[in-house]
């Protein structure tokens, strides 16, 4: 009856919003109702947004317009989490996503806001307290479920070091409608975890949410500059497949490693995604698209049906 997500990385606040928005577009069941949304901003503030009905369509407002993207302080936050489900949950909605700007955020699904058996403290708050005491996310969750194996909850814990862990209690793990995803780009310190239940289709939704969040933080096709690729550009054999450009951003030559491109008329991906782009032999980036090309007699004839197109390039770091 809920979906929970936590994410860390560049523009994690926007990434969390886009992830929930993507799920809402395709899912049925306990969705598009309440949202408890929380971030830790770049300057260390804990900011919240919430709605009881409408999901992302009513979560943020700009003037007279609802359904807008989160404002900059929230969108640009490095740490973000939400929990969402159907409408009209008990107030305050912050109880579903507790956090401490100095230590981290807690989300989850099912009923993490309810005390475990024999306890008077909500499960998600006990986990947050363990973070404050120095535990890592995995340790905090494992301790909670060891103490309360029958808790009707799954937990997601994200600390201020970017460590992230998610798990269900033994009781919840026996359900047949669970969704789970965890994605990581360790080089960028980007991570996202998702748990859900009673939202359908149960297979694929968590992956959609996690993948959307990761793509929002670091789009694979993000372009930092554009080159002009035109019909008539010569194609030649070379030591590597590459685009050779000048300082004006026009492709002067395309090198390939297969003779087949130089004989007769050839169709296909002459320029693939991540093809190196060289300026006077110096690597400046890699292409972010692979247009449909036609080559004849060693020269480019057309690019995606056009005589000239702009090719996106991601700069080399």
C-alpha cells in the first residue's frame, strides 16, 4: 500500500520527484495520493513538502500553478527521500519520512511509522536514533528487524556520507506483491533504493523509479556541446572509429575501422554512441547519439534522412 525511495547524488531532490512522477504515470493501486517528501539541502537544511491527494500533481505549487517541479533548494538537494501511497493518511505526514539534517533520512513502505511489538517508539525513529548513535544504515536496519521480526514494515536508510541500505522485515518479506530496486554509480556517489507493495504491476516499477532517478542525476545522453555533421563529410580508415572536428564545431572527417564502410553504398550506425571526438588529435569528448547514416563512395550521403544534423557530445572529464 506504499512506495518508498531514498536517493543521493546531484540534484537528488529532482531525481526523487521524477522517479515518483514516472511511477504514477503507469501504476495502479495505492498511488497518486499522499506524499511525504524530505530533503537535506546543500547548505544542510531539512526541507519538507507534502500532500494528501494527487501525488506529484499537487505536491509543489508555483503561484497559481500546481504540479510544478520542486523549487531549486529542494531540487538541488544532495539527499532526498519520499513515501507515497493512496490518499488521506494520518497527520503529520512527516512521521513517514523522519530525518535529521546532521545524520540522514529514513523512508520505507508498509507501516514503518508504527512501533514494533513490545516497543513504544516508531520503528523508523528507532533507526534514525541508531544513525545518530553512529550506526551505518545496514546496521541500523538489521538491528531493528532483529528486535522486531514481525514488524509490518520495510525500511530505507540514507546517511550523510551517502551510504544507503533498504530491506524488509521477515514478516513483510513473505508477501507476494513486493518491489525492490537498488542502483549505484560509486564513482559519482549516486545511489537510489526503492521498496513498494500493493502497487501494480509489481514487477518493473521499482526498476523504473530507480532508473529514472539515476538518469535524472546523470543522463547517459547529456550533451555539453554540439557538432555539425553534414552530407559530403569524408569517411576513411583509421586506427580507431572517431569524429575529427575543427574549432568551429564542424566534423571534418569520420574514421572507421572496417573496410565495409568504404565499399559501395552502406546504411547503418556509422557514428555510434560514445564515439570519440578528436580536435587536432586531442580527445574532447564522446558522442551521445547514434544517427542513421548512409555512406556511398567514401562520403556521408545523409544523416537520419537529413543533409545536416547536430551531434551531441559529452565532454571528457
